[in-house]
C-alpha cells in the first residue's frame, strides 16, 4: 500500500495519520465475532491506567481473527512503509480495546499520556516502542463516541522536554509539564487505520453514544528498537528513515496553539 506524500508529511508534523478503508469488511466481521464471543463468556475487564474499568474493556490476545486484521490486510504493509520493509518485528499479540457507553456526562475529559511511560514507581523502566497501530472496528461518525484522541505535534514537544529535563518529571503523567494543543477526536468508519509515533500524547474520549466502541491496537517495535533505547526518545525519527528524509528536506510547520496539560 503506497502512502501519499501528504500522509508522510502529516506524520512528520502531527505525529499520526489516519488512512481510510485499510482493513476489508470480512476481516472486521471475523474479529467482531471473536470479540463478541469473549464478551458473551463474561470475561473480567482489564484494569487500565488511563480509564475507569467500568467503561473500558481491554484484552491482549493472539487470536487469529484479531491478528489477521494486521497481518492479512494492507495494514502491515502500510506500517512498514513508514520505517522500511522488513524493519518491524512481528507482534506476538494485539489489544482488543472496547469503550462502553457512559451513564452520565461526569467524566472530566481524556487524560493525555504516552503508552508505557506512566508509573508511580520512578525507577520503573520505560517501555518504549516504535509505533502504535490501530484499526476501527465500528463506525465513529461523531465525537464523544469513545474516540481515540490525538494531540498533534506533542511527539516533538515531548522529545524537546526530555532533551532538556530527562524522563523523570514525566513518569507521573504529562499534566502541568507539556503544553498541549487541542485534542483531535478521530472519527471514521470500520476499517480505517490509525498510525501514531510512539511518543504522541493521546487518549480515548468518553462514550456518550448508545453504542460500544470497538477497536484493536498493536504496539510495534523496529528491529533495532531495544538496542537504540533510550536514544529514540530524543532522536524520534531514527527508526523512521522515510520520515527522517522529509525532515531534512524542509522545516516543520508552526506548532498549533497550546493550552496547559490536564
């Protein structure tokens, strides 16, 4: 699957890109069958550091129906196009991520974070990877349907912060430390793909609709990611040669207006 130049430019500038219609409907339906079967078994919801367990359900799985979304669709080729063919490690599992409808509008909004970064224990190792890849398994025509929420340009701001002050101040979260732009709630249709730089601040919005939000995610490592850690926290395109080439070709546009982190 060939990326358009503007999609690569958006990754450079904003830290994420949404590509419509990547995963075919038959693969989505098989994944939904697997997920709904698990729901029918009454499996316990997984506790999540950034969401109330009453409205969020997460399950790591190597079930073929879930892994096929990545490996038997153009999604894998799309992910590789950002770093180079053969440069991503094959993941052992994926994450089923469901957002249930909220019973009221009391939620204070998303809490921006970086996966694998937060820890109340400052000595815990940061679990850096290369990119977050997701696919919508249900239509999200509007905001506040449990949407994945991206904070454009924060991958660059966080790298600058780490260069200046290190990672320790960010271990307890980004609030009050990183100036955030307005969050962008991703809307779209089942089969649309979301690809993000690891270091992009993001979260999931509350679900005020009557529908369950279905999605699946994979955290992907470059084949050299472990060896290059923690250098990749500041040299953010070292594992992304096509994007690094764009960076050398011209300046990044001005960052959007900011507000204080929450």
